[in-house]
C-alpha cells in the first residue's frame, strides 16, 4: 500500500471505535473486508454509513473506490448490524472502549445499491440492542411515573385541596432529601436511570459502559503486550467508589419452610451449605422504583462441605433443573450460603462473627458473588453492549447481634464484577476481609486500582495499590499492646505494610524491629517504612 495514498478512517461500532488504514484507490468492497477483519466480526451482516443518523450509506462495490465514495483522511464512518445480527459473539461487553461516544439513537434509513454479499435493510436504533430482551419487571417500571406523592403540610401549605405547592408537590424518585429522610442509602437502579435521563436531552445520549480492565486490541503503534503499551490501548486506572445505586433492593422468601429445610443440613451435621435461589423479580414498593427478588425454591447442588469450607462439584442435573424452573416461570435469582458457628448448643445460639469490626463478606465470597453476577448479567437498553450490572443476589446466613440465626442480602458493585471478570482480584490467605489486586505479568496487564481511606489519616486521601517496590523484604514486628510477634514476614514492601495494618491498628513496631529491604540488605525501622509510604501516598492500607 502506497503511504502517499493511504488514508486513515475511524469506524464507530456498538462495541467501540477503531481505526483502519486503506488506500484511496481501494474499492469499497475492500473497505468492508478491512472493517470485518479489524473488528473480527462473525459475518458481513453490517452496513457502513457516513453520518450518525444512518444517512449516506457506503455501498459495497468492486468498481467504486474509497475516494469516489467521498471518504477522506480522518473521516468517521458508522458500523451497524443488519436485522439484529450478532457480530461480536466473543467480545460481548468485556472490552468496550470509551474513547468515542456510543451511538444509541438514530433515525431509520433505506439502503440501496449494496452488493448481494452484504444485504441491507431498514435499521432501528442499534439493532443489536433491540434484540436484547429486558426483564418483565424492568418493562413495568419503565411505564411507572415513579414520583413520590406527598400529602399537604398543614403548617406550610396555604391552598385548597386541588392545588399543589413546593411543600406538597410530588418528588422525583432520586430526590436527595427524601432519600436522606427515609434512610435510603442506595438508589434503585430505575431511579438512577430516571436521574440520568431527567436532563434537557432526556437521556438521548445516555450510554452505560461496563468497566474494562483489559488492553484494547488492534493498536498498531507498538508491539503487543508485554513488549509495548500506550495510553490509547491501556485500560484506565480504577478508583474504587461506593456505588450509588443497586439493581435489587430487597430479597424475600415465599415462606419460612424454605430456609428451615435448607438449615436442617447444618443442624444435623454442623457443616456449611450452599444453595441456588430460584424465583422471580417483582416491584418493591418500599423504595421508589425498587425491585425485589422473590425466592420460591432453594436448590442445593452437589458439594463437599465442612465446618469452615465448601467445595462445589460438577452438577449433571443442572440443565434439567434449569428447564424445570423455566417451565414453572422461575429463574435463578441468587445464591445462599451458611456461615454458622455454634456458641451454646443448649440455647441454640450462634456466634456473631460478621460485623463492622471484622467483615460482612470475605474477599473470597465477594469474588464468588462477582463470578455469579457476571454469569447472570442484567439486560438494559441503555447499555452499549446490551447488558449492564446484574440482578443476581447473595444471601449469607450467619449470627446477628443477639446470637440468633440471621440472613443478610448483598450484591457486589459493577467495579468488583469487572475486576473479577478480568481476573484481577485475588483473596488473601490469612485476612479474609482483604482482597489483593493481581500484579501485571507478561501474560496479563493489570491496571492500577485506587481507593480512598477515610479513617486514617483523618482526611480523604487517595491511595494506590501499585508501587515500584524493592524485590525482597523481611520484617520482625511486635504488637506491644497485645504482646504478639510476627517473625520473618516475607514479601514485598507492600505486603509488609498491608500486614502491619491488617495485623491491627494498635500495632506498634518494637525497639528491635527492623525491615531488611533490597538486594543490598539495608535496614530501616518499621516506623520509617510506614512513614515513607504515608508520605508517598501510593500505598493502600486499611
């Protein structure tokens, strides 16, 4: 290809934007082939347009050149599937680039003059997304007004019963004062959608993007990883934040016998148990535009369990169970597991081990929940890939403050789902409440993961997981308050500092405690190491 006549075109698709290089003298048929190869499409069932609103279609021809089609260097063209064709079976939503705005709405146009090998027809908004069937509860919530009605205030309202004022008019489901007054910590997902579509544009350009922790393919500026990486293909750093919305607001069991039968195994053996929850999703009226998972059955798959561990086995009847549930109008809505430690066998009490001072879910359980949520994604018409988040719930059966058997429902955030999906998150061996972000290797690049520490120091300071640490570190640390000693703690400086703080915030290095760092065997006190990392603001501690 002659570099003098080569032109660079940007191609925007439902999966993101990529660049292709063609010659001005190439035929438009060659252009279609280049697009097909660059995006690794499963078929040629797509059309190319010069405008976002599906006007000025580029027809495939073996005689018409790219230059005669009016394409110039740097032009943007738009790729859309035909008749709901699935062009991206392997990528799904795992690696959606975010460099260009995603095409979500466009007017239909009539295709003509395209070759027989690439048929064309009228397109509605994003054929791929229109093929995604949303849940019935979502369709019902779309039709609801969602506003919170208020009664007239006898002290502030000065009008008749047929009028409204600012003190009694209906509130939006995402109104902050209403949520604060009723102690609602998280928005329902549909309230969040109403908030995002309440602007002047009414959400015309709303595009919900899944987080990607993978390197974007197709970058030609350098050799592939690990020999090269650039800012265009490198995944963005992730700052962990509290998710303001949740996809399911409540979990309800149809009757108590479901849970009693599930707990009978633990009562008779003392071993823990896992089960899958089958039921439906319904409207939850206690929260504006809320969703409730209504459980009507618990299926216990084959498993090997002990007093503190469970191992799931291969289930040969899984397809049969799914078919049976589908015929009854049910679906798998979540999973349930026990973490019960007897305290007094005569009184029937259990230990209260999960609390604010320890943990509510361990890192391993969060990873398991993220794995299940990735298996059951939530279909959403506002998502560029057709799916966003998950309605799959996690129920933990454990002891409460009164040492009675208690159930709590959880979901992990979309950020956790992305980290689990892209194999970036690992559990720690000796601290169940702590997770560890995998280090980058020759086979996988892992982006930096940040979060904010609000307890120590007093200010909100961003800390990072990554740090260019020395390769060897051995520590001898003593907790002077509890007179407990950690001897020869190996690992990187990061792992030593994490261990210092996971060991307890009352941990104070003793007078003889030293940290050996680097190949030269230099020594410094643990206190100095802590201060070094605090001043660098590059290490996460909790």
